[in-house]
C-alpha cells in the first residue's frame, strides 16, 4: 500500500482497495473514458492497489488527442495569417500538424495566445477590432457551455471579428462506437464526472441496457476512481448492468439545464471525425446555421485539408483500449512528449504521455514491441 | 482538459451581462461567468470549468479538493494564464 499517500483519505482508499480485492473473483476489463481520470490513475499508481485480474484500459476522452490532424493543420493555416490573433487552450499549442505546430507559428511571429477561457477570447476581439480573433473550440460536453457562451456573447455584442474553429465531441456516441465494434473488450465503463455535471446521466441509461454494460459516473480524484471501480466490479460480479452515480456530490441526474440550453442555442449535433478512430455519426457539435458566420472554417474558406498520420503511431488502438502505450514500438524512443508522433503523447491527459511521465511502462515486463492482447 | 476546479466567489458584478464574478482558487483569482448557476451567491463555493461555473460545492469538499490539486501539482496550471490584454 505504498501509494496511498496520494489519496485524500488513505484509510478510505485502503478499505476500497481491500473491498475490490474481496469482490473480484474473475478477470474483468474496464475503461475510464476521461483523460483527466487517465492522468489521475497513472499518476497515483492506482493500478497497484487493484487485483491483477482487473484490466484498466484508457478511453478516448482526451479532447487534445481526438482532435483530427486536419483540424490542427487548419488551426496552423489560420494562425499564420497576418491579421489574425489565434487563441487556444494551452494544451493544443504543442500538437504537431503535418509540418509545424502552433507554438512554432508563435515563435515565428504569429500572434498565438493561450487563454484560460473562451470568454477571454471574446474580450480580446472587443479590444482588437482591426484584427480577426479566432478561438480553437475543442472539447467534450464539459467545455461546450463556455464555448457556446463565447459565441452567444460575440453575437450579442455584434462582433464581426470573432470566430471559432470548432472540433467538439460527445462521450455517449464514442462509447456506443466502442461497444458496437467487433474488437471491443470493454465490459464496464467509468463515465466522466464533469461531462455529467453538465449533461446529467439520463442518456447513459439506454446504453447500459442496450449493450448489457454497467456504467458508473465517477469523479477524478484517486479515491473517487477506486470507489467507481468498486461499484463497477460489484455490478459485474453480480451480473447487473445499470447506471450508477459515484459522483453524486457534483452530478445530478438532469445535469445543468441552463448550460444545456445555451449549448443548444448555438450548436447542433453533427457527425465528427475522431483522430485515431474515424468518423462517428452524431458524435459532436457544429454551429447552427444562424451562427455560421462565427465558423472560422467558413470565414477563412479553408476547404479540405489533407494530412497523413505517422505510420508508426498506434494511437487508434490506444484510444479504443486495444493496446497499452508501452505496447507500441515507437513508445519512449521515436515518440516522446518532447517529440510526439501522435496526440496521446502530446497532452498530459493522453494515455501515452501519462505512462511516459510517470514511468508506468515498467508495468509491462515485455518493454517495447507491440503485443496484441486478446481476451 | 475536462477538469473543473472548485473556488470561492469573492465578488459578484450584479450589473454585468453575462453575470460575472471574481472567484478565488486557492489564491488565484479568475473572472467567472455565473449565468448557468443563478442560485450562486457571494462566498459560495462553485465548481468552475474554463471560466464558467457549473455547480455549487460544499465548502469542506471544495477545500479538500483544492488541497489535493495543490499536492498533485499540475491540476491548477491552467489558472495561471493571465487575463486578456
């Protein structure tokens, strides 16, 4: 129990760990969806507190990781334009496009700015009426209310010089894509707590029923995740496939209704391409027609941008839980956080970067070399 | 990136639209929109993601979470981005 210092309540965490050992009688494969949870699991060494028969695989819930390479390339093309202030969350700046990244554009004199909030990008547009201000609107449902509010405010203020490069994705369609795949090995899900703070959890109930898979809405702290795993394994062992809420202190069944209303004022559900996975039907948000003048892709007439992924990178398998990062031949040698080949190595919430940073590759005695685990 | 962080409302600009507040995250003050949480009042603790408050949080819970984030090091990094110039 040497890792228990990382936990808010080590005694509770120890008891959770002991209970997980007690209830687990068979091998199970469970997936956490959210990149924040991946980061927390790997950093805290939480897997050391679990029975070896439990396999935790890491899902596609890192927005930086699943933003298509074409979108990164479009961001770079826009940011290079002379009259543009390109604004973004910090984690997007180091994601490599086909030839460059936003940080390099900035180093070469482009006006690329990190903002804390999309509302800050609107303020920048107000203060710079002679410039085009573009915000890179990536994220899952948690980020959608803020991005929608930014567009709504730009609309209210009649700002003509603000637009968003939109690459918004949604959790339930991605879970459905994984569950309906013939290669799926996930038997239970930890759903992302903060996504559900916004959206509630009603849309997960039919997923649990249709695919006979238990789903537990779970928080982000190591103790939350242990608790979520205990609830999930208990369901699996008892043969139950229900939606349960571990994170009830932050998540209500109906979510945040005013936030949802703002999302649907501005966005509509659309097909989206996910990096490493491909197009998933109805898996994202795009701007509604009446807000299309805030769409940077339209404003800058970018058209189709084609790019190629590194042939070495197995990000698609990582994001679908089919391989662990250390099973990639490029992991830690050709591909590192300083020189990433694929997006999961870029963001600290990406599974590859998390494994690299916290040296979890030692979990595999096989070291490098791709291994196809089959259950 | 979908991490939301609890903080304490120190000031509410009642005249602003959207309704904006100053929120204190363990010593770092940020501008936060309260439009999606109309029930939030002065000195309440709220869970905030990229400048928008999403739900109210119990004070004890908030303080423990902030302390844990501080110990974990990098969770509060995004708050260090300055206000727009």
